[in-house]
C-alpha cells in the first residue's frame, strides 16, 4: 500500500469517526462494520478513489468546523490559522437579546459597519437602547442585575464578529459606571445617568479627540507636501480635509489592497473635495514611495510597547517608509490604547469571510478569477487576515489628543492622565 493510499484510508476512518459522533446514525452492527470495511477496500481499489478522497477531505473540514458554514470550514482547514477570529454561527444565547443588538450583530457580521470608531459608537448607542428598555426585576438592584442582563448582549456581538480593543475598553468603562450607580437612585434616573455617561464617553474620547488630532496633525502638513496613506482611516480622512479647509495645497497618495479595498471610499471623499489624489494598490508602493514627504496612518489599537495593530498591509507601508527615510506618523486616540504587549500579528488576528468582498460573477478582476478557481479546486484555501502589527521601530511619532508622542512612551499616557486604566 502506497503513502497516498494509507493517507486516504486514514482520512476515511477519521470521517467515519466524526460522522459517528455528530450524527445520530443507525447503531453500528457487525454487518455495518463489515460493509464499511468493504467500501473502504473497494474505494482503494477503484480508479475513482482520488475523487472520493476529495469528497472525504471536504467532509472532514466540515466536521472540524463544527457546522459553522462553508466559509468557516475552509478557514479552519489550515490548522495553524485556526485560532484566528472568524464570525461564528449565531444560534441560541442564554437570556433575551435586544432587537438593537440583533440588528447590530447582523451589521457587524455583514461588515456593514467597519472601523474601530464606528463599531465602538454603534455598540454604545445600542447599549443605550438596551439600558432604556431594561426593567429591574423584584428583589434586585440595577447596579448588580444590569451586569447580568448585558452579558448575553455582549456575547451575541462577539459571536457576530470578534470584539475590537475599542469596544472592550468602552464596555469596561460602562461596567465601571454601572457598578458605581447609587442603589438609592430611582431606576429611571439611574438609566438616564448611565446614558449620559455613554454620551460623554463618545463625545470626550472619540469626537473631541478626533478634533484635537486633526488640528494637531493638520498643522504638520505644509504647502507642496505629498501625503501617503493606506486604506481608509476616519481620523486620517478628517486630518486631510482639515488641512485642505485651511487653504493648504498638497496632494495625496492612497494605497489600497484587497479584499476590502477601503481606500476607494477615501479616494471618493478626497476627489469630491478637489484634493489631487493618486490611487494605487499595495504591490505598486515601492515605485512611488520616493515621492511622498509624509506617511499618515490610522490604527485599530496601540499596544503598550508602542506596536500598532492596524489593517493588514500597514506594517509593509511603515517599514518601506522607514527604509526610504519618509516620516511615518500614526493618528490614534488614547481610548485605543491596549495594556497588552504586541509582538506579531499571528498570535491574534481576524479573518475576513471570503464571500463578503467577492466581486460580481461577470467581473474579470483577479479576485473573481481567484474565487472561481477556489470553487473548482477544493484543495485551494483563501485566507484574508484583516490586521497586522507594525513594530514601534518603524514609527516616527504618534499623534493623540494629548499631543505628539514617540511610540515608546505609550505606556506612560494613562498615568499622565491620572487613570489606572485606559
């Protein structure tokens, strides 16, 4: 028996074992076992065994995926990437799920709402609806029972899409405010106070912070500058529009990459404001980076060691900027700071579902051709990691609402603000 035949036999045995655990099949009898052994021997001796092996591999990958759909099965096919976050099938959850949370979870899973700031604002806004519709049960206090009521809502959102650092920091702050609620306060007054705290958090940590960052970073842009940016960051977009409204003459290079192609939205916004803009994909970056005078990048989160966790491809742009001695400036609000230490983008990441960003069937783009080849070849796997990690050595400065700081001083910011936590 050759290696290929032995491997095929092992795969068939695994598939039978998995189907015996998951499905409620007929009880195994000696006759059935004999029939299965006969079918295995017949499969190894028939000319069409290769095709059956393909079907068996697909069945194994589906069993490993736990019934999470075609995308989940394919994404879990390569085990070294199995720890990457992927939207899970939303089934039943303990507790009642608020309609606002159900709607938000669907928008998250469909990637209708993307970006750290947008996801955080949408989450806090949905929690305001949950709090206003909440009624404290008898013999309970709001400060204790509301925590229990919010837990299934949070779990539902995490099942739709892995939680971002911004959402985690905001939820942690919300729980702190809930635990500090006065038990003697009337229920409606307590709920109104919590909603006011949520509004203040959005205003102070996101909206006003973005305004300060766009003023600070906008002053660094001079006439004749060529600003290079990657994908689309909401705060970088505001910085460019602020500099343009101040009357400065500059041009922008938008670098983009598949599968999300977020830079197209930034290109449309800048072009509508009559800002000279050049659009190119990431592989073409080395041929044009020498024309850039400054690189402006956004961030999904910022680790305590100064590493930037952002859209996949950011690390390549930053390292090329360092190689060609182009200043790399990251615009990031302080509420995106993470207490963890980031070493690489492999230990923690998220995978984009393949079918969320696929092009129409009639399109002749490389992505549509790749999707077609994937359907034809079950052994071809497509992985789209959404984020990567940029080392602090590739970053010149970080612009925050508290000023321009070097990346190796990030850990001192919470203490300077008088906080024990972000």
